[in-house]
């Protein structure tokens, strides 16, 4: 079984338009998977469960974390980051801007330095 991963993220435009898309192998038990959103200073903004599957594409189950699917999600910051983990084992930790990478201060990625994915256009 492959690790869950962040397949898409949208952060410009306000909290109601922001989302994180997570992909797992079809049929994976996602009860232990969490998505942590980080502030620009590396502190935890929110911790989010995956909730309900939105699609299955090419044998992969797709989940979306946004304000409509998560009671805790309140958007992303352009200088922030996101991690995805299973029971505390981090699979991916990304940040968005062209500035320096984030160092997580708390959450599953505590002490980890993010991988930069670059900047989004307006």
C-alpha cells in the first residue's frame, strides 16, 4: 500500500475557496490519517481528519479537506504549510511560497523542515 499524499492544494482567494486534496490507495482505512495546516511561523493552525471520500479515480480514493467537509479547517496562509500523516508518521510536509521553508513547531511534523512547492499565481 502506498502512502497517502497531497495531490492538490489551493490557497489564494480566502478560506472558503481554499482546499487540500489527499489521495490514498482505493479501500484504504483512513481513520488514522490527519492533515495538519501550519501557520507561517510553523505553529499548528488546524488538525483535520479526512472525512468522506469524494471520488475514486484509477483505483485511488480522493478526499478533500475544506470548509465544507471539515469542522476544523479554516483556510490556508500563502506562507504556511500542510502535512499529511498516518498515526503520527509524516508522509509529506509542504509549504507554498518562494520564501524559506517552514520548520514545524508542533503537530505530527514537529521539528521537520517543509519541502517548498513554489508560489501560486493569483
